[in-house]
C-alpha cells in the first residue's frame, strides 16, 4: 500500500462508518459523506499518479 493510501485510509474508513450509520432518509447528509470520500479517493489516485512519474 502506498504511503498516501496509508495516510488517508483511516479517514476514509471513518467516513464510511459514519455514512453507514445514517438512516436512508437523510439523503443530503449521506451525499455529503459520499462527496468527501470520493474527494479523498481522488486525492489518493492523483498523488499515486504523480509519484509514478517522478
């Protein structure tokens, strides 16, 4: 696992757990968590992509 993944993985797992605990009728809150998770996953991919070329 890359260092970037090791850094962000606990945060993503925490966000996923909070997302899963929300009731399904709280759509806006669930989408907010999804956006945060996707942002972090995109940051990981970008960092890994940049390091692959350096």
